[in-house]
C-alpha cells in the first residue's frame, strides 16, 4: 500500500511543480513576447523588456521555451545584455 501512495504523492508534487513553473509563471510573470531579429545565417537576437524583479549578474543564463515548437522543451541561453539595460538581449546560435 505505501508504494502506491509514494508514487501518487510524487506524481501530485511533480504535477504541481509543472503547473506553477511552466504554466503560471510563463503566462503571468515572464515576458510573453519578444523582438526577434536574424543577424546572420546562424545567429538570432531575441530582445524583450526587463520586468520588475528580473535582476541578473553578468554570465547568468535564462531558460526559454518556444511554445510553437514545444511548451515543455526549455533551453538555457546566456544573457548577452548588461544588467543595467532596460531590455534583456539573448544571442542564439543555430546548431544542427
């Protein structure tokens, strides 16, 4: 009996985590639109306004998802803008 309860509790906790991080935060807390500019054949610039409370240090990264490709596929991308700018800029290089 306890094995089933542990599996059920783990599933409920995982589902709650997914709902909070992937749905609530993506829809209400994080930017939902960005300016996308192709710089070269292999480099794309993504730029979005910095929201209140979005503080970062040089060298940090963000995880982004492209909903048209997959809601559950997140990629770590280094932030290329200065923390003092009003916009967050990411430069993404195409691989494969």
